[in-house]
């Protein structure tokens, strides 16, 4: 059996994926947070003008009307949730890079949590991008689950390696 210190190129890919996902969602969270004091419908109209699109068309007007319903409190909730998800992804990347069992379990749990949701969404309406996310997520979860004993450091007790028993002391 290989020790947890051996090279694992697939694990390094998972670490990079989790780290980049964490950084991406961290940037998204901060970007969303900056929108709290903005006039979203007016910002949206400015963007449409810059792309030479008619903001008065029915489609764009409908989107602008929905933007008016978004409150600063809603934006704060979205930013906070996105920040939490980013922190979880970064914690997974750190735990996996340190080969800690908690990092592996966190990554397995987070990935396994989303698999049924992704399957449900695909059953309602098939989308190639969501199918790709489901495949990547499933591959990561299965890889980490199958290789968990080989990839991660496990705590040992005073009795020695996991599973060994400490010899009993004779009674006086």
C-alpha cells in the first residue's frame, strides 16, 4: 500500500480545480457585494447602451423591471452565500494539498451533496453544461472515495497505526 506522501497527479488536478473554483467564487462574492449601493436597472441600461442594444425592447425592459425588485439585503445574502461557498472550496483545496483526511471528507461530502441536485435538474431539462458538471463532480467524488486510504494521512493512536491494538497490561 502506498503512503500518503507519494505523488498523485490526479489529486493535484483536483486540488487545482478546487482552488481555482474557490478563488473564482471569492471574486464573484466581492463583485456581488460591490453592487449593494448601485442602481441596478440604470447600470443595466448603461451596459446595454455600451453594447449598442436597445434597452427599451420588451426583453431587456423585463429584465430591468426584475432588477428593480432586488434589494440591498438580497444582494448581501447572495454575496454572503457565495463567500461561504468560496471558503469551503478553498478549505477543501488546502486540506487536500496537506493530504489531511478532513480535506478529503469535506471534498467528498460537498461533491456528493450536489450530485442528486444535478441529476434532478438534468431530469427536468437536459443541458450539456450541467451534464459536464455532473460528470466532473462524480469523477472527483469517486476518485477521492476509492483512493481515500492511499491519499490522506490518518491519525494514529498511542496504540500505533490504525487498527492495531495496544497490549493489555497484566493486572496485579
